[in-house]
DNA sequence: TTCGTCATGTAATGGGTTACATGATTAC
DNA sequence: GTAATCATGTAACCCATTACATGACGAA
């Protein structure tokens, strides 16, 4: 049954929720979403789509003879009821898996469809994840600082500043989210 | 013969060039070098070391009975002549493979052992790589800007700023390198 | 007519992880 | 005595890539 990545699956689910698409177009959207790093290829996408169809998450709406003037017949994918349900489940999940480097970007991209409480949880989780990372580096750092050459030092420094910048970004986002969440009564509805 | 990644191999070669090490320690150093992202596990390192030994790049200096008081006998790895040669070749290579996301960090970490001309070439290559990336994003961006929701927009924006920051960093490094290279006569010795 | 883009797919391969297995030593 | 860390290794699996195969359409 091979779950095919989670990230890719989520990206597909989220994009198809907006509108049905065929594979080729879907790939472009996925790559726009994921950014030039971790862009995916056909060799990943098509098998993934097949499995999602087999798993009952997607339905194909073959756009063959009708309306299409020329063109090779495109296979249009759309969410099934089960697919929508899966998407909702995924988006409701704000646990550790959501603040991984891989997942976070995709999760964030679908924040518009995500519950406000969960958004906050993900942002905070992501931040603490980064802070752990930061601490791990700095502690290993203090022990060996003297021994490192200029370049290695420069690299570590730059990496550290990247993390800091990321954390500052998250802080801003969290502040904004808190503002809009606390505006309404905020009854605790955690799951 | 399975080349086992190049990046990992280079990291191992570079670290062992400084001093012989055993696997466990080597792993810690490699992970410090690569950063918490793309940290590697034993399941990667040990098979890689085995292959490098089989390939004649490394020699094992079994630190069993002698000197070691207690402890499980550690296998200490060091570079062979062939290994040193391979390292030099790798470090002399300043082509496109060196400005990949994966490779660049490792290449940079060993800049102290790298020729000044090659350093410059790698930094410039890396920069243009990032600029390509930037351009690709911004062009796909202009076409769809209006249709994107707040969060997707925020994400793209942040990604873009990250790239810009990276480029600025490279600019500084290049300026510094240029300073020290042009200090000496600078006969063009490109390969 | 040839090149770029649209469009779908498969097979081989690659590079890595997780989980497991084993066992000694050190610090509490 | 028991937990953490040191230390080495294997097997099963995962996810993705590359290269290949195929073909139609539009524009230069």
C-alpha cells in the first residue's frame, strides 16, 4: 500500500481540494508550492496518483473524447469523499510530524484551510523545534570553537543566523495569529 | 561499487585528512559539519566506510589489544595515498556539482584546504545557482500573485528573502576572497 | 521541419532511514 | 544495579530520481 511520502500526498490533496487538475498541471502547482528545492518529478507524481486512486482518495475524470479538441487525452483527478476526509484529518493534525522541515512548508501553505488553534500549535511547535536545533549547534559549538578554521566558523555562524531569522519570522506570525485568535471568545476545543 | 553519495564520502575524506578517527567519532564530526539537517546515521556511515576501505581509499588501523585499556576495540580509519589523491581531486573540482545544495556546505567547510582560485569559482557558481532559483520563483510568482492567499504569499515572500540573504552573504565572501586573491600576481591558472 | 511544451507513464537505481542485534564501559 | 553513552554492524524498507519510451500540437 506504500504511503508515498505524506508530504506529496498532502500537497496533492490540498491542491485538488481547490479544483480538479490533471497530472502535468498538478506537478507544476506542487513544485510552485514546495519551492525549487524538493521539487518533484513525474517519476514520483504519477505513481503516487495511481496509488491514491487505488486507495480511494482520488477519482479520475477522463477528459478524453468530449470537449477536448486536439490534445492527448488528459486524466483529470479530483478528491473523493474519502479524500476530503483524509485532507481534513491531515490538516487537523498539529503534532510533531507537522513541524518537520519537510511537512511544515506544505502545512503552512494550506493554513487558509486550517483551524486557527491548529495553526498556532504548528507555528509554536515549529519554533520550539528550531530552538532545539539552535541549542544543539551552539552547545557543540562552544566545545570546539577554538579548533575551527575561519571557513568552518563562518559556516556555523551563518547557519545559526539563518535559524535565528526563521525564529523571528515565526514570532511575528505567532503574534499575528494570537491577535486574531484571542479576538473571539476562545473556548478550548482541542480535538 | 556503489559510490555512496559523494557528499558523505567527501566529508569522510576531509575529516580523516585532519586526523585518523574511528566510526563513532567520525559520525559526530560529520554531523557537526553537515548540521542538524541532513545528519547521517550509522546505517549510512558504516557501509560507506566499508566500501571506501574496499575501494582502497581508507585503511583500518585496528586499535584492539594495544593501549586501549577497556573499551570495545575501535576501528580507526585513516586515508591511504589513494584516498589523499581522491580528496585533492575532489577539492580541485569547482564545477556545477560543487554548487549543489548538498555539496556546497561540505565544500565550503574544507575551503581551508582548497585552492584560492577554486574557492572563488565555487562561491560564484553557488551565487549564480541561487540567482537562477530566485528568478524562477519570481517569474512564476508574477503570474499568479493575485490568486494566492495570505499564507501562501507569506511563504513565498519568506523563501525569497532567504535566498536574498544567502546571496548577500556570498557577495561578502566573494569580495573578501577577491581581496586576498588579487593581492598576489594572479596568473590565470584555470586548470 | 524542427523545436518546445504538453502529456503520461515505467524500470532501474540510488541513497538514505528505521529498527534491530550485540555488547562493553562509565557514572549515578 | 541500571541507565546512558560508547561502539559496530545488518536487513528491510522508503521515497525519490534518472533515464527511457511514446506521442501529439503549436509556433518559428
